């Protein structure tokens, strides 16, 4: 599996977790200790991100489109893509960027950013 395929697979697993009751558990495992999430109007640290994930309603559908990879060496990479999703009947469209770092034998999320369009 290529690095692009690996990171897109992790994003799909994250979306699937957010589409069920497993979002907090998934992100508790994959976020680095100093992770941040950037949303319109807010920058959340790891604890705030996990609380926000736990309190959010699940997504009913999602789609990842046009994923692109920027490698930042052997232990870091950026994945950017366009997401279209639905929550509580309301559509959501955003450009997403997730910064991954290699921690021993797995990739973890150091930063995630969303720009709605």
C-alpha cells in the first residue's frame, strides 16, 4: 500500500468512526499528545477536540475527493482533500488537511484543519 493509500484509509476510518459512536475512541488512539484541530473560529487542543468529537452528532454520509499527499520527510506527511458530508440532513463541504507524523510503527494525527466552502 502506498503512503497516499495508507493515509486516505486512515481518513476513511476516522470518518467511519465519526459516523457512529466510535469517534472519540478512534481519535483518542490516533491523536498525538500535543495534537490540535483547527475549525472555523476555533483552534482546539487534544482534550477539547476529543470532547467536541464526543458531543457531535454522527455524520450520515461522507465522501473524500481528490486526495493529495505532501511528504515532509520519512516521518511526516500532509494529506489534503475535499470532503462532502451530511449531518442531521445538512450538507457540509470543506477542504481538509491532516498532518500525520510517524510514531514508531504507525501514523498519528498531529494537526487537522478544515476550511468550509
